């Protein structure tokens, strides 16, 4: 496709002006026409393959060495306002001290590219606010009549559980198995047992008795959610 382009001496592509046709040269393993061009920004000359003229190559490379403009104090990026320039990181450029517009007015140092691109948009308060909103949303969805529906549906055990049953644990001081259950904000102690199977039985019976009226009410008022939860169980 590049060989079909018509290039004439004197043509200008961005900041490059064609001054000589250099003929065919190897480029990426293939023969390609090269042109000697003059950079209109600095006056340097550079050999450029025809396919790169005006696309990948727009100057001799001098533009890359130009320093980026310093961001002035007071510049606003999302929730951050630039206070002053910070330290310079080799190969990465300047960092800037910014103040967040949250209630705490937190000050933090942010790298230029992360500030301009919006990768860092606040001191973290926006993330915290979003997290709190999601927590409230999940709470509203999962808690009914002061009951954590997913928790009483699934038999997930804590990592330190040694009995294999939720609500049954070993009491070190008494040296017996303790059974208990918590429901709708109230914790019920179900006694201590030498036999773990007895403790498990008592715990299971209490769970059925406490939950049955709730599940009846829940199935009538939230039929779709009830089906989903019972199916997972």
C-alpha cells in the first residue's frame, strides 16, 4: 500500500518536509522506499520509510525531548486541586501536591500522568463513598426483619471452626462442646455437651424451630428471593 503513495520533493507531512528520495532499503525484513526529510521544528534531517510519513513519524523525535508544561497551582482535576509541584521522578516526570475537596481536605502527592488521565481522582474518599453505598445497598437487600438471609441460608463455616457445624464449638475452660444460635439480633445459648453429636443435634433442632416461621413469612412476601435462596441451600 505504501508504494502506491505519490511523494514529491517538497511535500510536507506534519513537521517533516521531503528533500530527497533515497530509494529502496530494508525495513522490517522487506524492501521499502525511504525519503530524507527535514524537520521543520529543529532543522535536523532524518531518513523515513514511506509508510511512516505523516503517520508514525511526524518529526525527527525532537518533540519527545521537549519538557511537559508545568501544571499551575489551582488547576482542578476531578476532586483534586493542584497546590504545588512535587518531586521529579526520573523517566516518569513530575509529581504534584494536591488537595482533595472532601471534608478532610486531604493532601496527597500524585504523579502527573495519573492526575491528568483521571486514574487518581481523589484522596480515596470517592471510593469509600461508593463502597459505603454498595454496603448499604447489600444490607437493604440481604437483611429482612433484622435477619441476614444469606447467612442463615448457607452453611459456610468460619476458618477456626473445629466441629464442622456452625454454632457448635469447643469450650476450653469447661472442656465440653457448646451449642448456640443467633437469630434476629438475639443469641441463644443451648447448653454444653460431652458428646459432639448431641450438641449438633440440639443446634439443628433450634435452627429449624427458630427459622421455620421466618421462612414461611419470607416465602409469602418475597417468593422469588425465597426460591433463589432455598435453591442455593
